[in-house]
C-alpha cells in the first residue's frame, strides 16, 4: 500500500474519497489514485504536505464538533 497513513485516517474518521477531495480541494480522481494499489499504473504517493493538511483539517473539524 502506497499511502497507509491516508487509509488509516479514512478509516479512523469514516471518510469517503469525495470528503477527502473536498477537504483538500483536489479532484476526486486524485484521491482515487492515492488509494490505488502499488501495482496500478495510475497509483501515486500522497505528498507530505497534503497529508499534513488533511491531519490538521481533521483535527480542527474534531475540535469544532467537540465545542
């Protein structure tokens, strides 16, 4: 798996591919490609910057919900 931390966040926060795309303001197809198996010709690594941004956005969303 190319992006295990992405998959862990998706599972932990019960996210859809579309929700990740909306949060990061990227096309859904980009997230689809991040989630592909390593064997796929279209799979890509998720950048560290996007992964960090996703973590921060999820933390802020959780804080807002808890308030």
